[in-house]
């Protein structure tokens, strides 16, 4: 059994390595050097992958590339992909770690929509959000996480004009908001302090697809006074771990 699992792991490593170098292609020697798999095992695995139609071999250059069958499999997964189902275990773990209200949201045009949430039992207050409720993208940890990784043209269309403030902390100036989104991308998370609702903080992070596109975002929300009593960095790291665990890039590292 362990031998079978080991062979499968080698095959997946080889296939992922080939696809990661799809443009240039890879020779047998390059694959062996990159993966560290013995020549005999590599040759056998490549032969099986060729026979099953998962890779192609250019006989003139001797280079292997991923075949369209992989794309077909990916399209089938995407067509039936349910972000809420996929992220639920990660959201549960985030709630267990932080005990904050945890949210999962997606972008729908020029607004965001909550598609899942777990309510905190602490603090004695509710944070007035529910599944199906819309929220602004111009502010808030969840909205900023979604916008930071949006298509640049679509993002610019949403932030090029000043907006009316929701609270005194709302970032109304487009230039300041652009810089805020740059910071979100640089640090891997968004944070807000009462930009949408007075006295409520939020930490959000984007969930990224295989091409680096934003497919959704997660966040934790809690009263502002909690910041003084907690290690905020611990909550930030928990949010980032949750988003990374749910992002496509993590699947190849699992």
C-alpha cells in the first residue's frame, strides 16, 4: 500500500512540475533533475501519463507538456466547484482559533455578498450581517480583500470617484484607497477599524484561484475594544492561514 502511495506521489509531482513549465516544456533529464525521481521510475511514470493522455511528448525536441485532458478535468471541477462547501472546514477552524465572527464573501458586480458566516458567542453583541446580505466593496476588511485582487480595470471603475463616508473612518479619497489596496496586496491581508460600522474591526484576506484571480475572501469581525485585550498579530496570521489553505496554490503543497 505504501509503495502505491509513493508511486502516486511521484506521478503527481512529475505532472505538476511539467505543467508548471508548460510554455518551455521539459526534457526527461530536466524532469529528473527538478523532481529528484530516479530515471527508471520517471520514465515508467511518463509512459503511463502519455498512454493515459495526461501529457504530450514533442519527439523532435524531446520535451513533455501537459495535455488538454488536464484542462478538461480542471474545467469539470470548476463547473461543479462550490466555494462555500470548499471553505466551510477552513472557516470552522478559523472560528475555533479566533472565536471571532467569521465571514465568507464573494464579489457580485459592484457589491460583495456574504455566502457563509459563523457567529461569535463572545462580546454579547451581534454584528448585523447574515448570509445573502450585500456589503460595500469600498471599505471593510472583506471588501478591500476582494477589491485588491480584482481586475485592474474593474477595480479602477469602482474606486475612481470619492464616496460618501459610512463613518468618520471611511476612506473616501480614491488615491488613498488605491494605496490602501496596494498595501493589502503587499502584506496579504486587509484590516479596517470602523470604516463601515462604528466600533467594529475586521481582518480579511483573499482566496485565490489557480491563475491568481480572487474567487472570494474570508474575514473575522469583532468589537474595536477587543484589540486592546488580544494579540492582533495572532488573529492576522490565522486569517492569512485560512485564506491560503483555501486557495488553489495550497492544493499542490498539501
